[in-house]
């Protein structure tokens, strides 16, 4: 009661000038997101329709200013509010939706139309490092829900991606970027052909991503499905990701991440890293990837670090109940990622990693490849009931095997390929 009273007193102080949503109830928020998708939010929620703010649904007229004005009206409303993107096709350049908002409960963005990005890169000053497509920033309490689609028109600009040739390349704009956003639900929407990442989450907390469909060709460059950094308590479930890079990538500062019932492929699998890329990186911990399937991906579950002197830790990681179909590198730790020309070993410490009930088929003869740091060997690596079978071309006599270097591994239960010796 005392804690509740304090919350209410703070709310009374902030209610006219900031955000105060009380304690986040995930179950209620998910139910509200489902209602928003179905257009059943009740009479107490005021709708702010982009058409009422001048947006044209012809797919030709730029609606950036109209979308921004609609968001500002909904965000500044002192009551429950929903920004509505109705059926139709809307063309839009880069837009920043920035809080704090005045709503007493989660602000809803209902997406039922098709929102298409301007394809001309002149709209995106400095590329994704400076300008992403749709950015949500500094919002406490957000729902993005509906049956609509965000189309990044990436096929028209992927040729400008030079990250395969330059380590310091400028990334292309992400479709949806969330920065300093707390208590958020993303549900039901679809993303097609982003210029860069489909969804990017940074410096955020308490996220739920549910029943989302992310689609791009397998050869589209750097189109990660969900990319996160410096974020805590992110849960992803019942989502389909087919893309040209990592289905989910978790870099520095990602903590307490849950990924369940996700279908991945094509793509590069589920990746922790790259780590050791920046100075003073925050640690990665509390990662669970469970009940997921991967089909014909480049990697299955991967931890990757650069060979630099930037120290950090990756620990408390569980990969469990995964089904792999013709995956090229099903289980991989690579602490020589990206810069093999450097002689110094990676300073990132990897420990307490569990692979439990991993089954399916491998497209390569080395299905378990643990390449750890010479100066910081991997500690506490556990393989428990791994049942992978070779399903690649029968073109050599190499045995189906595991490869381990600088890794301390404990085995439990059935093992195929055979354990390292």
C-alpha cells in the first residue's frame, strides 16, 4: 500500500506534464493489443485517424507531416488515445515519434494499412546511423498493433550496402526503431523488404513482440529481423522471420531476453554478438532461445566476438528444444569473427552456456564448432542431448564431427555429432 501511495503521489505531480502509467501489467497490455488489432478498444479510447490530419491513402502523396501531426495530437491528449492508420496505401519518409506522452495508459498505434517508405536515399541523411525510417523515442507505454504492413522498399537501395567490403560502413535505415521506450507491445504487424533492420531496439526495457511477420529475401544485406542493444526484458514469441541476416541479433547490453516459438529461415539464425566491437561494452546475460525452428539458415545458434582488447562478458545463456533443418552451422561459437588478421585474442569472456535438446539436420560435416579465445577460454559449456544428422551433399569422406578449441565442455545424454576429444 505504501508503494502504491508513492506511485499515486508521483502521478499527481506528473500527470499534466509527463508520463505516469503505473505498474505495467503484461497480460492486460497483450489483451489490449489484441483488441486494438481487431478494432475493439471501447468508447473510452479517443481515435486520431491520419486521414483526419490530411494523409492521402493513394500511395503517391508523402504523408510524413500528416503522420507526425496525428501522433503529436494522440500523444498530447490527456486521456486514452489511439493513432489510427486505416486501410489504404500511405507513402512516408523518415518520421520521429517522440515522447513523453500525456496519456494515462498505453498509447495505441493501430496499423491496418500499408505504409511504404520513400525509396530515395536523399530522404535519409547519413543513412541509418543518423536517420532511420520510423523511430519511436522516449515513450513510456506503447502498443503497435494491427494487420497492416510496413514496406521498406529495400530492394531499390540494397545495392548501396557496402558492409561486405567496409568494416566501418554506414548501415541503411531500419524500418522500425525503438529507443528509450519502456513497456511496449508490438503485435500482429508485418514488415517487408526493409532497407536495413526490420526492427531495432536500443536503450529500452520491458518489450513484448508477439505474432509479427518479418519478410525479406535470403540475399538481402544486413536485414536483421530484430536487432537489440542495451535493452532489458525483451520477449519475442510466435513470430515468423525470413530475412537476409540474423533472425534475432543481441549485442552489448542485452539482458533477460526470451525468444520462444519463433520460425527462422532463411537468415543467419539467432546470434549473440558481435561482441567486443566497441569500448566499454555492457555485458550480455540471461538469454533464453526455446521451442524455435530454423530452416536452411547459415547458422543455428551463434555467439560471435571480435578479436579486440575490449573486455565484456556473455553468460547465463540457454538454447533449448530447437529443431534445425539443413542448417549450415547449427551450433557455433566464433571468437575470431570479422577480423582474423589481428593476432590478439578476444577479451570477451563466454561462460555458462547450455545447449539442451537440439535436434535436426546439418548441411555441414562440422555441426558443433566451438572456437573460443586463447586468453579467455569458454567456461561452463554444456551440451545435453544433441541429435543432429548430416544432410548435406555426399561429396567427401570427412566424418560428421565436432570441433572445439579453448572450450571447456561437459556432455550429457545422447550426442551426435560425437563430442570433442
